[in-house]
C-alpha cells in the first residue's frame, strides 16, 4: 500500500507573511486558502497550512492518505 502526505498545519504570528516567505523560498505559486488557513501547495499536491494564534490544535498535525495496495 502506498501512503501520500496530505497536509500539515504551522501556527505562525503572521500567517500571510509566513506563507509568502515559504512560497518565495521554494518558488511555489499561490494556493487557494480558507478558514483560518493561508495555504501553500507543494509540487506533489500536499498543503502546508499557516494559521495565526489563538489556534487550538495538537502540537503537531499530519494527515496521510493511504493509496491502493501495491501488488
């Protein structure tokens, strides 16, 4: 079975500036954002989501999506 990384959330003092810095650093295009998140989409489709405090969550948040079993 394959597993793909879906997203992670980073709490930042300024989510817009942090996302812009991340995009510039890795030469990534802007991505649609929603709710409390400013999103950066990686080339494989995974999202790095920046949110400003107060934002309640676990100290780490990762989501993986299992794929089809490999024969």
